[in-house]
C-alpha cells in the first residue's frame, strides 16, 4: 500500500497528535522533503502552520484530508 488509510495511532493513546512535524510527514506520506514543498507551492498538499520561532507543523486533520485523496487534493483558495 503506497499511502496509509489513516494516520498512525497507538493503542496506548486515545488521541492523535494535533500536529505532525516534517520528519513525520515524510515518513507517513513517503514523499521527500522537496516533493512536499513543491506540492505545497502547487496547491496539491496542505500548508504547514507556524508554531512559533522557526517551528512549523501540519495539522492532523489537514494531513488526513490529503491521505484520504492524495491525487484529488487541492488546497482551498484563500478569501480575498
């Protein structure tokens, strides 16, 4: 299976992490760092949110939306 059907879970945890860092995103999606950022620029992958300083991560819901339909995913256009 190329893409997992859902984000990884642990039997010991009741909730998923709220955010995933780049290392987790590349592991979960099997995409390289450069491919992730190229697809972000093309609108074909969710944008990370800035957590403060130089830290950024992907919300689990946004990442799950991409996992559910990687070929059909398109980022919503921002309102003007």
